[in-house]
């Protein structure tokens, strides 16, 4: 049985949001901190991610090994991630062991030691992660795309940071960054499973009270989308391409229209791009569209990879299908896509991990949790005309064109322009 989400803001500013799912044996819980890549300067780019790694490397009461052993001793696991706007530390385990996860996650956030030996070891791990990303063209191309879209801005810099900066981050840098952003008013604690809201607060209250009451600086900048072109030329078998545009922020009135737009264009095997580019022409193995939304900005794009000699043809078909979204959209494909989207939303309710992410993001964005029915009503309200109009809004921006492989963006520009794609002068 699904319960209602509950949200409590404590006196010091910590937000506690929970959702009770009576038939679940597992619990997902953790801390979400509103600090990520957008909080960084060029001089400390990558520090949010570095701090995330170091949180698990020892506290004043536990070694790194003890942190891992204690959670695994009850069959649970912990994980963390850093995004442009959020850093998360979460765990999944059986409901009877909820307190174990609360104790460990609270400890790593409140009492990290940043021991020098651990810091140097983890620096090495992160540098290997950076190298791995660079060696993976379908990963690194998204970093390049973000940088082209938001040139010379924190929103455009890589989450992992550059080697030159990561190599110099110190324990004092981490402490200063933590003191600036890991404060009570900047933290959401969430739990989803067969748990009680008041009991969660009571179980973790002693930890919540320890977070600093220092007011956290806000990062509400509306980053300037720029667009542009970039090519990373290297001898690869395939040429990787992203054709992207200015997108929508998370609270935009057209947010769900964008989701349906993206799904019709390139969201699955029945999408226009998959059918035209892969099934009819055999140009690619993988092609899809994507939408990334942030508090005040967003991006939309199409990713695909093909052989270098087919790249111009690929860009021609992709841009042509994109501009065709202004025109005819059948009731059949529209209703099919809307049904797929609604089903996906409902099926996500069968995962407490997905639910936890949803209620956290809604708490941060709207200061409340949206009901499934409220979201379904917004999806149902989207019309074909809304999707067609959104095409004009997307194509009004200059394109971001990025390639990785034995190719060059410049060869694609005449074709893109001929299909009505705007480019940076």
C-alpha cells in the first residue's frame, strides 16, 4: 500500500521528507546536499566530487574499512553521486537495519577526517576516473557538449574536474568547501520504505541538530546558454555526434511537453529517429534524444554514432527529423508516446530508489512533494500543438555541435544550416 509523502522542516533548516510503502522490506535513505558543480570556480573545479569520494574514507569514529564492513554486515550498500546541483549520500538496506544506515551516513557527513594518506589514494582514484572518461568517447562527448552549451561558466565545467585542478586540491580546501555548503539549510534527508516519519526524525534528530546553522550562499544564477561547435579529433572506428540546443528548467510550464517531444523524436524503438536512422537506413547502432533540466536552465540534444564517412548523412537526417517536429504529428504516435510516458512514471513507483530521488528533487524545487495524479494531469494536458510549438522554442537557439572521432564539426555545418539549424556566427 502506498502512503502519502510527508515533509518536515526542522528548526535549524534541515528538511526531512519520507514516504511510507507498507509492502516493502527494504528502505532507501540518505542525505542530499544542494551543492555540486555550479558551486565551483575554475580554481576548484571538481571539489564537489572529490568531497563526495572522501566522505567514505574515514571519520573520527570509523575507518574507511569499518564504514564498508558495517553496512555490508547487514546486507546493505551505500553509494553517492555528484551532479551539477546536488551531491547525494544514500543507502539501501532492510527496514530493521534503518538505524545502521542513519548512523553511518550521518557520521560520514558530520565527522570526516580527510586524512592525508586517504586523500592521496583517493586523488589517484579520481585521476584514473578522469582518464577513463576521456578514453570513453560516448562519455567524454557529454562533457564537451556541456562546455560548448555553457561556455566559460560553472554549469559548463566537468563534474570530475580537470587533472590540473584535482591534482592540487588539499584537505583544507575540502574543509572550507564543506563548511560553506554542508549546512542545515542546504540539506534534505529522505527515506522511503516501510518506515514512520516521526520515528525517522526521532532516530536521526541527534545528528540533524549537529549540522551548522550557518546560512548557505545560494546559487540561483540563470546561466547563459551560448552554443557553438567543438571537435575532438582522434583515430576511432566511429564518429560520435551530439546536436544540442537550449532546453528548459525543471519548473518550466513546458517541462512535460519536452518529455513527450523528446520521446516522440528519439525516446525508444518506435521513435522517429530510431525508425528513420537505424531501421530504415542502418546508419547507427545507437541513437537517442535526451533532455536535462536544472533549476534555471536546461539542455536538449540528440546523441548518435556512425562511421566517419556517414556522419554528414547522419546529421542531415537528424536535423531534418528535428525540424519536421514543427509539422505533422499523428494522434497515434502522440497517444502512444503519452501512454509510454505515463506507464514509465507509474512503474517508477515500484522502486523505492526512484521514489526517493523524485521526492527529494520535488522538495528542493517546489518545497513540497507532487502527487502522482498531479503529474499525470499535467501529462494529460499536453496537446499535439504544444509539442509542435516547443519545436520552434528549441530551434530558436544556436545549436551546440560536438563530435569525437576521425571527423570535424565544420564538415556538418552547411548541411545543418540548409535544414534550418541556427549556428553561432
